[in-house]
C-alpha cells in the first residue's frame, strides 16, 4: 500500500489520484476531517493524523510499504522554518520501526545548509536525515513552482502589474506542480530509481516571461514591478507573515539571487509550459 503525505496539496493530490487510477491501494494522510468523504469517494483510505503526532503517524506508516513525503508548509504567521523543521523531524522519527520499504520525498532546487533560508535549509536537512535512516529513498528536487505565481493573478488582472522580489530579467527553472505529482507517482512505483532527481518544465523562464504569459492570457499589458530589498520583510509582514517567516523568506530569496538558481545537468522535464499553466490559471479563476 502507498501512503501519501500532503495529499490535499497541489503535488500530493496528483500522486494519490494517479495511483488510484492505476488501481493501487492508497492511504492519504490529512489533518482535515472535512477531506475524508472526498477521498473515500475516490477510493482512497484516509487517516486523520497531524504530522506532529509521531506515534499515531508511525501507526499509519506501519500499514503501508511506500511513502510519499511532502513536509506540510507552516502557516505564514508562525516561525515557519522552526515549525517545518519540527514537523520533518516528527515524520522522520515516525519512520523508525515503521516497516516502510521506500520513501519518495519532495524537496527543492537549491536545497543547502543554512539558517533562515526557508525551504532551502529545511529540505536540505530532510535530505540529509533521510540518507541516514536506512530506508531506500528517492529525492525529487522540484524547480520553482509555477503555482507561486497564482497569488499574482489579482494584481495583474486588476492593475496590470506583476509584483515580485525578482528583477524582470531574472531567469530560473520552473515546474508545474502537476508534473511533479506525475513524476513522483512514477518513481514511487519503481523498484529502483533511488537518489536525487531534478524535475523542471520544458524550458527555463524569466520573470518577464511570466508577465508576458499573463498578458497573453488576460489580453492586457502587464508590467513587472520589482520590490526593493529594503522593503521585502515589511511587505510580507503587512500581508500576515510573522517576523521570523518574513526573514526566512527574504533569506531564501537573497540566496537564490546571489548564488543563482540551481542548474541540473539532466533534469526530468515535465510537459506543462509556463504559458499553458498561466492560461489554465486564468481560465479557472
């Protein structure tokens, strides 16, 4: 049986639904009781467990053989890095004596050691600990999620402005979460394919390309507006980020701009282009 952590998100939901369509036995883990009926209707088993409930989590893991691990994002009004480190430690602790035979874990391009660098540091620690617990593991490093641009739809539609911390000409690998989910489903059913796999879209895109994609989809001009570094933390705190979360997000962005994005030699390429993703986003909303 396959156990899916993060099944209510963009990536985990695709992993779970893909496996269910293949008639696999799937248990999804959620802390939201309201999601139970929806997943049962799709044919999944559902375990309502919080990832901080280590013993309860281990009991669920003991019912399966393979795990898709996506560390849930912390609420932005908390100390996100601390909370996410605590949750990943609980998950990894629950793997002890669980009987899980393979883990496929969702990580990120640019994962590296460091404090106050958001997911880059948290997911690097996850990778390092996974390599030491003795369970065969596949790490998926996903490029910059195209879904990060979802929140920009309101401003580009109403103002014709794409607000960002990146310069307009800054290019980086991106990926649609749906593609990550399909790749994860393939890797979790494989008896090989251990190690680190990078996944990105067919091409690399700049922030200006994002603005152009919105412009085409909305049939209106879209301007890139880059927020100065001095305002990053205050802007985030104005929309509900804690001071610690704002510092971590700013640190992560700083590292990405100063070092440049991670460039993979032979990435797995998804099928969804930026233009397709943005067009579908606009059509849905």
